[in-house]
C-alpha cells in the first residue's frame, strides 16, 4: 500500500518539476501574405478553365532555447490560356515549444506534425484571400505531411547510401 502512495505522489509533480518530453504550438500567425490579381478586371470574364498550381515548403529555425519557428510557405498560382488569373503567396508560421525530446522526435515534430496542425488555418487564409480577390474560394486538398516526411527521410537515406558506395571495379 505504501508503494501506491509513492506512485500517486510522483504523478503530482509541482510546477517546474515536470521533465517529461513535450511539444506544442505556442502561437501561430501570418508572417507574409501576397495576393496578386494581375489581369483584373479582364480575368473575371475569361471563359477558359484555369489550371491551379500549388507549391509548398516547410522550414524551421531555432528562435531561443526551446522555442522554434515553423514556417509553412504555400504558393497558389491560377493560370488560364489568356494569362495569370491570380497568385497567392502565404507564409504561415507558428512558434513551437519543445522540451526533452530526442533529436529525431523534435525534427519530426517540426517538419511533419507542426505543419499538419498549421495547414487548416493556412488553408482558410488562402481561401479567404482568393475570395477577396473576386474569385470562388480555393479549398486546398488535405496534405499528408507525415507521409511526405517519411518519403523525404527515405530519399535522404537512399542518397546517403548511394554516396557511400565505392566506385565500381573496372
């Protein structure tokens, strides 16, 4: 019975004594937003179907101590045969706090989990920006950031393995 009391007291650690691994979003914000409607008002009457190109990039940098900034950069370009309809360029960021994580865990959180958390908010900003430019809102499809992260790791491991192979014998 006495041992059970010790387990319970271990769970009731005081503030500052919780030293388990943790990660979370501190705040999120629009760092940069650019909306271009270069061919308006003519583009509003174009009848040809535009093609949408979506590019995204994820970056992370240390800010101070346990705080990092994760940047989800998304560029959406709509082009028709007659020209560019619109361009939306968004840098949506978050301050991320991480404590007591192994390097692999922190890297995965910065480049897979944090972008997954940020994406719905960035998606809404883009939809609103396209709507405010005079077009139907652009609703981006969900992105599997965890799957992309795993693909990137595998590609990097293969590239490292290829560079480490000795040259063929002649």
